[in-house]
């Protein structure tokens, strides 16, 4: 039960993390999985790719298909809407951090 609750919480953090990096430079799924794992998130590509697709459908990310080593790789960058959401998410996260820090 506790793992389920934490997972739900962390999914929001993962969305913010994706927006942050996609604003800095184009990101692709395998790179994002590794990046998130470096920060302690246990996420598989089977979980991440639907998140990326949903964020694209929601207008937060743009996708560009590029051929890399003979395979098509999907690169994602933030849209204007994604940038606006990131600004608001940062504000909310900062306010929460100030309130809950020890």
C-alpha cells in the first residue's frame, strides 16, 4: 500500500523532471530512464513511454523523430504550454519545500 501511495506522489515529480530536462535540451526515452534512475526513481521504459506520449497529447511536449544508428528515436522538447506548466510547478514545489523542510 505505501509503495502505491509513494509511486503516485513520485509520478508528479517525474512529470516535472521531464519538463525540466526537455526545456534544457531534446530528450529521448532511454536517456530519461537513466536520468531518473540516477535520482533514485525506479522507472521502466514501459512506464515512461506512456507518460511521454500523454504529455505530448496534452500539449506539454513536442516530438521530433530522428534516425539514429538506423533506428527512429523520438526526441521531446517542451512546448510553450509545457514551459508555462513548468514555471507553475516550480513555484508550487518551492512553496511546498519551504513549508515541509526540517
